[in-house]
C-alpha cells in the first residue's frame, strides 16, 4: 500500500514537472505567452508549480525585467504651442 500511494502521488507528477520544464525552456514562446502558460499551469497544478518555484524570487529569475527606455524630450515640446487665432477679439464688432 505504501508503494501504491507513493506511485499515485509522485508518479503522476513527474510528467507534469517535465511538461513545466518544457514550457520554461521553449525558445519559440514569447515572454508574454510563457507567462500566460505558466499562470494556467499554476492554476491547474499548484503543488507541482510550488515544487518548481518555491518562492516568488525564483519565478522572477525566469523573467528578468528589461529597463524601459525613457521617452526623449523633444525640442518643440519646450516651446510654446502655436496659437493661430490669438487675436480673435479684434475681429468682433
């Protein structure tokens, strides 16, 4: 009975762990798709996911954050915007 319980609990998790590793190592998937699949896997098999990623830091190592480029300040943005009808009051009678 002990061996049966061991095979029932761990025998079915080994292929799932292999599937998780395949998703992680798949170079064809974009980062966004990979995150989506990992979230789906986490919802379906939380114990297998928890075994592979015990802490949030271990999951963060998989997706290093890229520094976002700062928008450049344009020269024309510093100047006053053009106001074509600045003197419209003079046209009124």
